């Protein structure tokens, strides 16, 4: 914690009234007059104090990694101290931080930007199942485990939706993880040139968004990214967004979803699908060619699925668990045999596995180690590889033969680490859009000024999370109290400049009817947190620090 | 001890030193918390996928096996393949190093040319206004953080006056077929001016001050008087006799400063978006891209150590009083 | 124009001190004698130093910053990371200085986080002085000793020490400091240690080459012939002669250390629990203070850094003129 945290304990009255978040308003106003150091708390103080609630280590990213988030974490730390938690905000460089949380679970609280893939069920399984690979909360709930397993194997959409709703309800009541804010990525763009950004679950760089853009007055759209691409090998990919946004354009998928989170058969290679039984899916696909002029055959499609399994491609390893084998039925039909029943088969498989040319990849021994050549970037997507000046710029150009196509001739991404430079170039019309979704005061200003810039703003599945190690915070009342202390509205208003919605459910409203509003809601109030803890028998010592019930 | 023996002994020591550096680098990087997947992976990637990635990097092998592979790589100067880009580390160095050298050597050339010349004159014209002013400017140049000056230069000349490019080493949206395109070169030079000037200004102070001090040392020695007594021209004494002898400390300091500047260029490269080696090096550390980090650190170490080695030998030739014992 | 040569280079500049001390009392207590000599030398030095206006100005500047560092908690209107709130209850972000029309009466305005910039600037002097002075003392001290020992003894000792220096040289400053800080955690102490570990090499190398030359000079040979111990020769004959360089590199070390701290902070690995001028610049950059024309955020820390660094240089230079009579008129 900052050294002078005592002085820091000034009450914060968020702009809640202004934004009209009725839920939190009353209690937020109340806390302004409250003396947070009052050792007796808000409830009846127990005569005897139990053991002190142990110090909580809240890992924070360095400021430059994300200034707003860094500051928000400090701010949350201050609020938790008002409740009586003994919080130690520890700044670690990102690699260390991530490893400490995910690998070692050597943390108590953590916050960063995260999201679920379009297929949310697998993400929930991965995060909240006792054996989940990303369950760094050490969260265990046998009943929930069953539901998590079940939903993945439930093909009936209605039954599955019901299960996912129940899972959300349990999760939001047990709160191992609380979303602070559902991001509404404010991607700036030059409105003189680009129109028609369509909302989409995966944000503005999705296939759906790019193919629905309308571009006028120029052939070329340009953007900036802070980090170099590294490589362009889709099988060596480890999920980085910067590469996802290129691969989206270069490679086709069988299935794509539209802005309403519905499968649209006009967008992907597949023209029809069939599910003859629980472990089989048949795709029919359109006539199409790869960028090198070769036809996309059933051999290629089947190969693309089998190749991923045979080579245990890291980024698709979750998918390979479900694929047994893909086989050619006829020239335009492929059948995928699953190794176990899979509910969300289209989103989880058809939407994720890229279709690659067999004639190029079949000769490559180790696709994961393959370095980038002109061959391996050949796909059949709406844009093809043009040039790559490593570390500086990557250029793609339109594939005129694509069945959906894009409304611009070229797109290039420059590598610019300095944020202020990016804003300047946007102002100077040297960049046409900003794919990174920087949230800054400048974003807001540029939008308010009378200029050519506009922002496409919409709810995606991205969110800032607040995660707790349930080994330390094993009492659900402690977790709930911590959640109630989170100044979510203040964070949205003052740290994210309103480019977000107050977080309330890990499965964001962007997931359409998979999301439910019917989850436990939490007040935003230090008072409420203290009342809750007092009711649960917790007490405060003379320094205002929280103690367990005796 | 004879010269030949000295060279042989120093060469053997050179190999031991390089081995020690290589081993230290291996240990340093492996004791860092986190692994290559922690930085590059989107937090949404599953745990199993991360394990598979680590396996594909060969990081599931026991440490001593990794070390043996690494030492072999170092011995052959191949350094293996980057985790982050799947590219041979050698290729990465071949790509990024020339860019940094372009920036660095330009800045260095002007900084040392101006710095040494002004330093000689300042030392010669002791207590003149010229000396006071030049020393003061050198101190100023050396005192402001270069990234700070860089950002101000960008703000004034880039954002406000709009006379210099804001970022990168080339203009966007143009594809050049060859490196030998005149327009590409002009464009690159255009982008080079601001970062090289900021860097050059910063670097200038060091050779200037060092040269001036060294001149004062030399000028106080007898042989200058001897030169004077022989009736040599002042200009000739200043540049030929005094400056030549005074260059000695600059040779040692300058040689290593160059190698050292490559590592220090990271700040200017970040500010001006210059896609160079310094940034790549720091990114490799942060990404835990061990092969690239080890490779670039080692190449750096080797260059500096070799320059030192050469400077050591040169020292012997330049200063006859040094003996090889 | 040419410097007048008052001494032949065959004599130790402290020769007069060496020859003194014939008084009886001091023969009994060599320590007393030494103390007296140092006191006299320091007094003499200050007399010469105070003649140079720039040096006096620098000393005053440094004293000013030292006072600032000591009195920061009493002078600063707010804590260094005390979150300030505006009248409407929101965080007082981006307030302008009061003399620039800003609200809230902040001397230098507030940061994007709602911290008082003036208070941060005051507290920031602590980190800068700590890093600069500690690093300078250790870098110059370790470097000089290693350089002298190496240059004087030559042979195996020289080989071993110089290979160690080579080894250290093999590590690029900023990337290695970043590596060490990433390894040990971002804190001021780790940063200072990393800077010391990586910086003494330059001093050692330069001092060693000076020592190599010096030991061939007649006065050293004479001392050897006269049977002086190695320790005596190193401390009494070599050390005084390399002092100007030690001070020069000490001064440079202040600069390097403070600038390195700023650079590391700029790359985001500064000590998050201590506000320094470097971390202030980093925040200013992270929040694009210049884009918002909040120059009162970006300029003052840089100017403070430069002032401390320049003061170090000028004092070092003044010192050099005293201790090295060859440079005097």
C-alpha cells in the first residue's frame, strides 16, 4: 500500500448519482460521512475479537502496462482498507504477476483485463471447475463441477442455456471472481473514411466487424498496435489478440456468428450443417479458393481438423480433446467424429479451427516450430498477406474472390509503442482506426472535440475482473464484503471514462440469451460490507483492522 | 613476457570470460519468475494449452539438458529459435541489430566528432569563454534524461510544428521491394534525424568532457614543452601531438560506450518507435523469450568484451610506457 | 593559452604532505597526524572550491535539494500518494496549478490519479538523492580500489580483476538492470544495488589504465626503491593522483544512477511504493501529460533531475581542479 494510506482513507463519492446507478446511490452517499477508522464498525461490536483477518496481497501491474488499471487497483485497495482489510498492493511486472496468480496461486487478490471466447461454456469450465486449468481461485464446488461438465455435453440449446444460467447464479453468489466493468471497447476511427461498425461479441477486430465495414474516399485503412507481431504462424500462435486480428482476415472458419450472437451461414465457409447424433457433425461448405489459386477441397477441410489433433497444436488443445477424426464425405462435405459428446459444437469447433491449405502444411514436419514464410500465411480469408516489415508494419490486401469480402483494398498495421503518438496520428488522419481500444482521457477528449474522429462503442465479452484466492478468503461472507467494497461505478466513470458498464456478472450481457440478469446483486458500499461482516460476527480492533469471529 | 604470449594468454582468458557470461545469463534468465507463456499468452488461454506450449519450447526438459543444448548453441553462435517469433535468433539479430546500429552509429559519429573536436579546443584554450561555454553545454546535454528530451522534441516538432515524423523508421503504407531503393533510404534518413539528434546531443557531453580533461593532462606533460621548444606550430602541437596522446582514454571509454549504447538505446527506441535491438532485448526479457534474450545479451557481451580486448591491445601500442607483464 | 607547468610529473602531488610530520607528538600518533593533514587538506580544498561561483551555486543547489528531501513531510501539503477529492466528491484528477487558473489551490496541479504534484516533487527528491549519492559513493569507491589494485599489482591480480570487469562490461546497463529488477522485484534498494553492481566497472577500468601509467612514473619507482609498502604506495602515491578521475566518475555516477533510475522507471519498473522524479515522469508519460499540455506535470521532474545531475558534475569538476594541480593555472 502507499505509505501514507492512513491519510488516504478519504471517502470517495463516485459520480453514481450522475450516472443514475440507483442501486448504489443511497449507500455511496452514506459512506461519505462515515468515519472509516471507527473501530466499532457499523454493527454491534463483539466483546471478544478472534484472530485478525490475514494481510491480503493484491497484485498490481506496473503503471505503464495499463495506467488506468494500475490506479484502479490502488483505489480498490484503499476502499478495502476502509472495510478493515489489511491490504498490501504489490506491483509486479506482468510475466511475474501472471505466473504468481495462475501457476503458483501465490496471491490473494488480482485484477486484469480478461474475456471469454465466443464459446463461454468452455471458459467457465476452464475457470471454475475444481480441475479447471485456469482455476487460480482454488475454487471448489462439487455441485457446480457437475453442471459445468454437463453443459459441455448438452447439445440441446435450451437445456444448455438453463444450465449456464444456473452456473452464473451459483458463481455470482459465491463470487470467486467479480467483474469490475464490462468493457465497451471505445475504438476510435476516422468517421470521414470508415462507417458501419457493427457490434460483435469479440469486439471491433472480429471477422464480422471487418467484413461489414463501409469505407469511403480511400483504398487503405491503417491502424497501430503497441507491440510487434513476432510471427504469422497460426499454429505457433498462443492466442495473442494482435495475431488473432490478422488470422481472422487471412483464414476462413466454417462457422461465424453475427452481431446478435447467432450463427450466420452466409459468413463462414459452411453452407449447412447437420448433427446426426451426439458425437457426429457434418458440414457442407461452399466452393472457394485459397489465396494461391488452389481450390478449397473437402480434403483441405478434413485435413485442417485432423492436423490440429495430430500435432497437438497448443492454442487449439482444448478443441482436440473433442475431435476424434474428420473424414471426407464428398467434394463439399466433411464429417467430424467427436471423441465425446459436445454441446456447443459450432462455436467451439467450427468457429475456432482455421481452414488451411493441405498442400502447404502436409509437408511441414513441426508446425509449432515452423517459422514464418510466404507460404504459411496462405489461407482463403477475405484478405491476403501483402508484406511484412518485421517490427514496423504488416500489410494485408483484399482477396477479391472472397464470398463475403471487405470494402477496402488494403489494410496495414504499424507498430507504435508510444500512446501519445498514436493519438496524434489519429488526429492527423495518418491512422484510420485504433484497434487496441485504449481507454484514456485523450479518447474522451478526441470524441468531444469537433473533429473527424468517432468511436465505435459496444459491449463485448471483455471485462476487468476482481479475483480472489478462495484459500485465503474461504468465508463467502468475506468475499461478498470485499465485492461490496468495490467502487465499480467510480471505476467506470473516473478510470474508464464511462467506456464500460458496471460489472455484475462474469457472463456479460454480450452473450445474448446465455447471459442472465437474475443473479445476486451487490451494493457498492463500504457500509454494507461492514454491516455484513458485523452480522457474520467479524469485529474490528482499535486500529480499525478486521478480525475473524471468535 | 612477449607480445605473442600476451595475446595467447588473453585469448584463453577471453574464452573463459565468455563462458562465464554465457552461464551467468542462463542462470539469470532461468531464475526469473514466470515462463514464456505468461507474457505472450492471452489470459483466456487454457492451462493445458500453456503446458503444451512450454513443452513445444523444450522447457520441460531437465535444466542440465537445457544448459547443454544452450552451451552448444552458444559455441556455434546459433542460439536456437525464438519462442515468440519461431525465428532463428541469428535471423532476429540480423534483422534488428542493423537498425539500431544505423541509429547509434549516426548519433555516435556526430557526437564523437563534435565532442572530441570541441574537447580538444576547450582543453587547449583553457579558461577561455569557449571552454566555459562548451563545458557547460556538455554538462547540460548530459544532464537531461534523453527520453525526456525526446518526448519534448516529439511534442514540439512532431505534434505542434509537425515538421518531423512521429514514429518509426519509415512512412506507413508503402511497400518497398528492395533495401536499395533510394526513396526508402531518403525516408529512413528523414525518420532518423530526430532520434539521432536527441541521442547525439546526449552522447556528445561524454567525449567532450573526457577529451578536455585528457588534453589538460597531456598539456601539462613535458613533451609539449619540448614540441614548443622545437618551434612546432600551435595547431600542429594541438592536434597532432597533444590530441593524439590525449585520445587514449577516449579510445577505451569510447569503444565500450558504443557497445553499451546499443543496450541503452531502448529508451530512445521506445519514444521514437524505432524498431531496434534495445527494445527487442528488453521485450525478450519481459516475454521470457530465453533464446532471444540469451542470444542478444550474449552477442552484446561478446562485442563489448572483444572491443575491450582490442582496446587493451591497442593501449599497449599507443602508450609505450605500458609493458606486457 | 597553454597551461603552465609548475611541477615535473615525476613528483607526487602530495609530496609535501608525505615529507611532513616530523613533529614528535605526531610521530607517536600517526593517526592524529593523518587527521590533521586531511583536515587541512579539506579546508584548503573548500577555500579553493568556494572561489568558483558555479561550484558554490551547485553546492547550494544540492543543499537545497537535500533540505527538500529532509523536510518533505513537513513542507508537502499532501501525502505523496494521497488521493485528493474535488468538491463534488469525485477524484481531483488533472487539476491545473492555481496560478494557471486551476481549482483547489494546488501549487503544481494534480495527476490523473488525483495526487498532488507539488508534494510528489518534494518527496521525489528523496529517491533521487538516495539513488544518486549512494550509487556514486559505492561506484566510485569500489571502482577506484579495484582499478588501483589491478593497475598497481598487474600480473595475475590484474588479469583476474580485469576479466571480472570484462564480465561486468558484458552486461548492457539498462537491460540488465531491468533483468535484475524483474528478478528481485521492483524496489529502490534493488535498483540501487543493480546500478552499483553494473556501474563500478567503468571507473575501475579508467582508474586502472591511469594506474598503469602512474606506476611507471619515477615517483612511484622511487617510493618502491625506498621500501614503501604496496598499501602505502597505493593509498599515498597512486590514490591522490587518480582522485580527480575518481571524483569525475563519482560525479558521472550520480548522473548515471539518477538517469538510470529515471530510465528504469520510464520503462515501468520503478519502485511503485516510492515516488521519485523518474516515476513521476513515467506517470506523466503513461497518462500522456504532454498531449494534454500538462507541462507542469512533465517538465518539473526532468528539470529537477537535470539540476541535481549538473550540480554533481560541477562539484566534481571543481574538486578535480583542486586535487590535480596539473590542471590548475
